[in-house]
């Protein structure tokens, strides 16, 4: 599996503090091993984000992603709090 990054994801990531950036990278490593690892709380989204999934970085932050057309690669679209669902 290869992970691609939307420009919005990269822009937000660069603005986060180093501690949160390191936590995101740790979660990404878990994600690479098992997308559905229980620590990530991966789940499908509904409504405006139908077709996307989300996984938790910590209690506050999450990443929204989806599978690429080939079905094995993923694209990380955005990092944020629950406000990104609105």
C-alpha cells in the first residue's frame, strides 16, 4: 500500500506543532501495518463524506482518507478536529 497526500493535508500538517506531527507519523506507521488497528478507531463516514473513512490520531484529531481507484493505495485528505465533518 502506498499513501498519497492531498495538498490540503500537507498544508495543515506543516502548521501543526512538532509533538502532534510526531504523533501523526506514529499513527501512520500503525496504519501502514493494519488500517483497522483498534488504536486507530477507523470507521466509514456518512453524509457529506460518504465514501471516505476516518481514523483517530488522538482524542481531538483525526485523518480523513479514502482508497484510490486501484483499491489498495490510499489518499490522506485532511487532518482536523470533529469540525472538519461540518
